[in-house]
């Protein structure tokens, strides 16, 4: 049973890690302009029905499926921003992207 659970976790992490390229491609094409290269986080899982919020706690969305989130921080001239890309881990399709904070 432990072996089966370990295999499931490994497959799940592999699927989430493979979405990194899809998230990076999306941010390069459609994300906020930045003076520096991408500074993406490791994948974070948002469980089905959980609220996705800004850094100040403002509600953005809740998805009926488990999703994978990649955060990016960048700067443009004298300002900075934080954005997130939401992906479906089963096919790495981008579901949405949000700017969480900016200055």
C-alpha cells in the first residue's frame, strides 16, 4: 500500500512539474512586461473548491478541480508585480492568470 501511495505521489508531482514549461510559455507570451527574467515559484496545488485570493485576501476564483499554481514576481521600471498562472494538472492547460499585487 505504501508503494502504491508513493507511486501516486510521484506521478502527481511529475504531472505538476511538467506544467512548468506551459506556465513559463504563457507568462512570456501574455504575462506582465518585466525588466528581468522569469522568477517562477515551484508548483503549488490548490485543492478543488478552495479560494484563490490576492495577497490582501481578495477573492479571485475557486475551481471545481484541483489546480496547479505558478507564481511569478517581476519588475518594470521602478515598479514590481506578483502574478499567478492557474493550470489544469491533467493536461497543463492554462485556466486563468491574475495579477495579485503591483506597485
